[in-house]
């Protein structure tokens, strides 16, 4: 493990956070005035979340990741605590048609963000403890899928299909990396996909978004076929307008037209559209390259980890952030159906930011402790040699 890789990783994260704050200061202005009579409402709160997130990252980085597998009860204590929170959301009123949040006065907690992390940790611990038995059906496939499914089920019932995708894909990725046989994974992938598709097909809101994506909101004459689909298509259309308007160099920071109520979620799920409009294609490419660098450096840290548990944790945490980023960009560019999935380090929101920083801290923990382990091993070999 090269120490420089850890410094580069930290710099990449810092650059993403900095760009996120810069664009949020502009993207949240109009909605801050409209909703809270304060142009800097979202910015101030994001700084509070950022302070808490940095503290979480420092604690996670300082925590020796080996403890998760040495004290497996700790991993599963976290797992069942998150499960309890996922069940608790149903005691609170729906917001935008979903039971996703636990409202505590002015604060709102979204447990599905923590469910992604708990899935990675629990599956990584299980697969590491299973050792060579991952090739067996029960130890390597059935029980890991049960761990994934127990968290995915309440998230699907909320419903939050985006988080279900992240939980399922992250869990199956770890199973594959750990050595579970493909023939053991495929039946569960098919079953999970069928259940997921059935839930989507019976959910009017999600089907409206799919219809909008397929251009089924209006007929050839321009008559409205499905009003819900037309409404779902509005944000995608406005996002594309923002991207086209930005061009190569952008219209200038703070000069976005689309954030003026044309794009309702300008400071959350569609913040990247405002980023592209104001800063242009050049800075858009910079942001994408930073996310790619984040994942590439994470893979490097995973490869240099001194044990396979470290590799599992790093790959899982990096995938959770990178997949969400790429999915969000796909939605904003119109390549994917509209789905409320935050852009890590950019979108306004405390729970997502805390979860992202926990993932960053865990990756750093693997990198730092692997670096120290490798240095101790070199010293011992020199001494014995």
C-alpha cells in the first residue's frame, strides 16, 4: 500500500465535497427563499451536516476495521438496529407518498441510507467467516441472501426502489467477489428481480415514471395520455434544458434559470443539472472524472488490503457511492427513468452525507491499517532476515 494513494483518495473526496458546496450555494438559493424565506437555509444546514459527516469519517477511519470480523456481534448489532429503524418509519406519516423518513422535529432521518452500509458490513463479515464454505449453497448463497433480503424487504415496502437496487446489487457483488458460485447466485438474482419487477409494475407512481421515460405521457398529436407520466417527465425535460443551456463553459455561477422553480428538486436529486447549466460541460467532465478516480483509488486500496475482509469492505462501500453517483447522472441526462436518488457529496441532505462519509472513513480505515500492517511486516522480515 502506497501512502500517496490515501492522500490522493482524501483529495478526491475533498474536491467532490468542495464542488458540491459551491453548486449547492447557488442551487438551493431559490428554493430556500421560496420555502423558508432564507436564501442560505440549505447551505447553512449542509455545513452542519458536513461537520457531523467529517467527524463520522474521522471516527470510522480511526476505528480498526478488523474489529468488525473479530467482534461479529458488533456488525449484527448495527444490522438489527438499522432493521428496527426501517420498521419504525411506518409509524410516521408519508412524505411524497412514501414511508422513508423518521421525523424528529426539524430533523429527518432516512434509515435506508444506513441500510446500504449495514448490508455491506454484515455480508462482508459473513462471507469472511464462511471462508472456503462460500462455495457451499447454504453458507455461500442462502444465508447471505437472507441477510440482504431482510433489510431490502422493509425498504421495498416504503417504497424506495432505488435503495433496494443499491442494497441488492452491493450484496450480490460481495458474494461474487467472495467466491460464491454463479450457479448458486443466479436463482436468487432471478427471484429478487421478479419480486422487484412485480412491485414496480403494481406501483402507479413508478409506472408513471417509466411511461414518461418511454415517451408515453402524450400521444403523437400532443394530447395527454397519462397526466402522472407527464408530471414525472417534467423534471427530466427541465434537466435536459439546463444541460443544453449550460453548453461548454456554462452560464456562470448563480445564473441558472432552471433553479427558479422550473426544476423543483434543484438542490437535491437534480442538483447536477444546475451544476451543468452554471459551470458547463468542462466542469461536468471534471466531476465525473473525480467520481471515477474515487472508485479507481478505492479498488487500488482494496487490492492492497492485507486481508480479504478489507477487500470486501472497501469494494462494497465504494460501490454504494459510485453506483448512486452514476445512476443519478444517468437520470439527470435522461438515460434512465426518473428516480429519487441523491448524488453523493452534492445533493442536500444529512442522512446521505453522513452515510457517504461513513463509507469514506471505512475505506480509509482499510487503507491506513493495511499500510501499517504492511510496514510492520516489512520491519519484521528485515529483522528476521
